[in-house]
C-alpha cells in the first residue's frame, strides 16, 4: 500500500511540474512579462498527506499577481511606484509612437538614459530628473485610470491547470 501512495505522489509531482511549465508558457505567450517577476512567482506544491497539488503565484515575488489573475473592481488606487517602474522598464516615454496631444513624450528626452530602478540616493542630471518626473506623472495617470476602471481577469493559472489536465487525459 505504501508503494502505491509513493507512485501517486510521484505522479502528482510530475503533473505539478507540467502545470508550472504550462503556466509560464501562458504568461509568456500572453505577453504578461515586464520583469519576469510574475513568471518567477509561479509555483506548485504537492501535499503528500492530502494527495493534492497547490498552484499559486508567490506574492513575495509578484505582489500584483492576484490582480492580474483575478482582475480588480474600480475604487482603490493601485501602487504608483510599481507602475512607474514598469513604464521605465518598457521605456514608454522614449518611444515616439506614444505621442499625442497630451503626451509626455519629448524628442529632447527620448535619448536620455534612465535606469528602470532608480536609487533614491543617486544624483541625476537635469534631463534625467525631468524624465523621471514625467514617468512619475505617467504612472499617476495610469493608476488614476485603473482606480476608476475595472481590470479584467486573465486567469493564467486556471488555464494552465485545465490545459495540462486536458493534455494528460487525452
């Protein structure tokens, strides 16, 4: 009887690994990647006592994963700092495609280099400081819109579980 349980636990471990791999592929294919934090946060854990698999995103790595997966209702302002970091990483203000009447894009600042993660003690040039201020302003605009609009769920974990089970059962 003990060996049968060990075989089931082994099969569950294999299934958990496949679910985790599928979840990473789904996050990549849906382009939900800026830093790779969401991708790295995806975990599976097998509980041999309950003979169950837990599939989750580690909120210490990607605290926003819950909102990506489940969406969020309007009403509460999201953290501006994470949005600002994301915008700098994507270099949104260095791309002329984002021009518009109220755009923060500036040809003068487009070639200015600014790290995605700014050390608060670092000395920035005047251009870098202006660009950092514009990124902060952009992040506030995005956060304000997110506060008033619903974010649709993107159920990548559930899709990974279903896709893996469908593949294993066929």
